[in-house]
């Protein structure tokens, strides 16, 4: 009967860029990889499996994180990218055969790089990002103010749970609207109306002129979203020689790696 190997897995320390918490993650084992593979079949389960996988791989975590629930409430989506990077780095080290589509000739070609050579880290300059709110006056929709926040893993889980179940659910829209806490409508006549229920927020978002949507995401990026990790590399097209800087998508690449290793 197998009684286990008394071996310590390699570990890596991650300071989350937005909430500045310190974690240590260890390499995935085969069992955990296999479990992740199963989650690819159901898009609404991907994030749940990813969160559990990260949580299970934590060797050390801050005191205030006492269980899975407090973990979800303390960590933002951008923080998860950083944890995922740590997990990726310690489990695989290199990014293999990542398919790049050339911006010039549009042909695809694969690249392989050391994960650490692509790593960029921009921490949030303030404290308490979870309490930060960004009001955005919508210029193309007069009288409407959209309030933005940095979503946590818990916010994401609740949104997918309450909105993702119906057959007509649009996962892209559910994800895009995670950054919106509420819409406040001050009509020229009559009382102010506040829409903060998730379903109302999604409907209000869908009714916006395209210009306001871009404005909302620009404000989010400038005030909150730019803080985090980025995997950026300079790449030369093997077909036409075009040089460009590309951002590697951590989540999709993580699953690809789990599958092909
Ligand atoms: Zn090219």
C-alpha cells in the first residue's frame, strides 16, 4: 500500500498586488491537475475550480483568512491573476507553445518563453482597494452615474450563481458587469432611482450607448484595473518579421498548460 512520499513541494511567495496580502503557494500535484481538466467542460464551473485549486495549494496565508469563504471575500480578481502566476511559475516555469496571432499578417505562430521573463507587477498605490468607489458620470446618458468597484472572487461567485444558471445567460456580460456596483438615475423630474440588484445592473448596462460602455471600462482600468500582474513579451512573427508586444492571457494559458503537459 502506498504510504506517501515525505517530500516538500516547491513553494513560491506571492504578495497580492491589490490587497497586499502575503501567500505562499506550492506546486500542483497530478491529482489537482486532473481535477482542473474536468472543469473545462462547464464554463460556469471554471472559476470555482480555479479558486479551490489556488486555495488548496496555499501553504501559508494571512491570519485574517481563516477559511475558503474569507479567502473569496479578501482576494480580488486581479489578485487571483497574481496567485495564478505564482502557481504557474512554481508548477511549470515556462510557457510553451503559446499561440500568437500576428497583428500585421494575421497568421499564427507558437512561442515558448520563461514565465518569469514576461512578468510585470504594478501594485495598487493606496490602501483598502475593496472600499474604493469610483463614480462615473455617463456623458451619453445624461443624469446617470455609474459607480465602479474592484470585484472580489466572492462577487464573481455570487454573480455566476445568481445570473449564470439561465440558458440565455451571457457569461461575457456577467463578467464585464462585475465592476459595477450600481447605477443612479437622477431624472429631470421625479425621484432618484438606484439600480443595485445584479439583474437590474446587467439590464441597465445592456441599454447603454456603446460610448458609455467604453467610458466605464476606461475609468475602471485607470483607477483600479491596471494594478496587478501582466505577462508581457516582445514577439517576432516567423512569417513576416513584424515585432510587437503581446499580453499573455494567464487564465486561458493556465488551462492550456494543464491540458498539454
Ligand atoms: Zn506576421
